[in-house]
C-alpha cells in the first residue's frame, strides 16, 4: 500500500501543472457550429442570466435578468398605439424568494442574503442593505414566460443566450429546466423558447483571437469593449454587457440572430443534457467517501479532486462500481484505461482511489482481528466459569 504521505506529495507536485480541468484563454471551448439542433426560422434573441443559491442541480434561481435587443424598435415599427418605455421594454428583472439559503460563495458573488424578519423570510441586498421585492418561483416563472411571449410576437420563437466561460460548470439551462419541471411548465415554455446558446461559442468563433485572451466577462469587457469600468455585478448588468460584446464581435452584414442560431441547441437537447448531468451528479455524490477529506483542503487541491471525481463519473463509474472492480483486482487496470491528457493527473487519480480501498481493507481486517480476539477471550472466560 502506498503511504498517505507519498500520495500527498504526488498531488502537490502536479498542482502547478496545467491540466484539462482548468480553462485558460480560448482553450476548452466546444462550439456547435455545423451541428445546429435548432431548425432555420425567424427567431428573436433574448440574453438572460441568473443569480442562484449555489452551483449544483439542487440549488435554486433567486434572480432572473434579461435583455431583449431592439424590442422597443420592433414594437414601434408594428404601429403599436401604446407608448412603451424603451428601458422597461428591453430589460426584465425579477427576484425570486428561494427555499434554500444562499451558499457562502453565492452570497459573495451576488451580494444577496436571505434574512428572517418577524418570522418571514426575505431577500436582502448586502451592499445597499435594502430588502428586495420578490415573488414565489412559480409566479416569477409564469411572469417571465409572459414577458418572453410578448417579445416573441409573430416570430417563430426565441433563442435564449447566456454566457458561461467555463462550460464544464454551465448550469444555466439545467437549472432552468429543473425549475420549470417542478411546475410542469416545460411544454408551455418550449412553445415560446426554441433553443439555448452559450455566447462563449459565438465569441470564440467570431472574435479577434489576437486580442481575446480569456472568455470571462470581465476580460471581454477589457479586450472587446475597451472599458474596465463597466458593471457586471447584477444579472441585468451582465446581460447588457453580453449584448454589447456580441454586437461588437458580430458586426457585419448578418444579424445577431443569424450569428447565434448555428450555435444553439434545442430545448429537447437541453433536457437530454439535464438527464445526463443528473446521472453524473448522482455518481459524484456516491464517491464522497473517497474525496471528502480533500474538499476541506486548499483551493488548488480541492479543484483538482473535483475534476478527478467528475472525470470518473463521466466515464460511467460510481462508488459501487469502483468497489466491485477493487474486489476483482481490476481497479488500477480500469483506471489506467481512462483518457486523461496529463499523466500526472492520472497517477494522482489512481493512487487516490486505490489507496482509499486499500485503507478500507486494512481497517476491515483490523476490525475482524479485534472481533476474533474478543471472541477468544469470551470463550476462555466461559470455560473458566464452567470449570469452577
């Protein structure tokens, strides 16, 4: 059995190396161009973003922000008699009262916190100290869908565009579908929204690669918009910035819709991805006994172990399957077959997993030995009592 100290040495030696779970620059972007799952049609683009209670499928949406480019102009062209405020028409914002409290990282990222006043839960902005006007999840979703239907108008549907520079952690579509599924609204939603698009794919394909060094929103504000003072704090702010960046990189004869559709996926594909993600997360949770001790370590080690655990889950492995492989003495061989670009990462993965089951086997043997010695002492005491 490898000593625990040797395993930790291997881990820390490989932490400084760039591995496949870390995205830098334009690497790790998998565009969908040429394999569009949304049929051609007359669509409208709506840019959206969420603020959530955390970063897993069990978390909830607590703020929806949207930006609909040129919505006000289209209504004026259609000869609407009612005067519509341009800002109100283009932007949508609604806070939602979640059942869960926000995680520590979510509170820091969004400046939101759940407070209890007179036995009533409320959402507070930590920067201004103000209480925010919220709706229940079902009311907010129905209100948002009503707004989207108005934006859709006579078009064939809406393409929802979001920005997630780390696509391995992109939960915009899955979390939305989970929320809609709780109230059986997916069918109604799919009549309005025909597809989803990650703006990262559009920007990486159309943007100037000599200038764009990273696909994070703050970096794009610097390299594409040439302004680092622009706000990206709220969901509404981020939607506005995404629209400005997309308009900048897609400047030309084609409209923004024509640039976005080739990278969009259908709602059905989003649901299929959700089912796959649920299976992966279930497998990840099952492997907590192996990786739990590392999650309380430093950021680099924790990030590395999260990536390794996800790699195992994506290859169809969970705790029970790993245990069966260990009993058949096939564990190390099967782990060796997994495709990891960095050999050091594979070494860390193999030693982390195998050492867990080796330690577990040793603990089991010690337990059995203790039980046998206790049984022998009991038998000895029993014989003495009978002789007396």
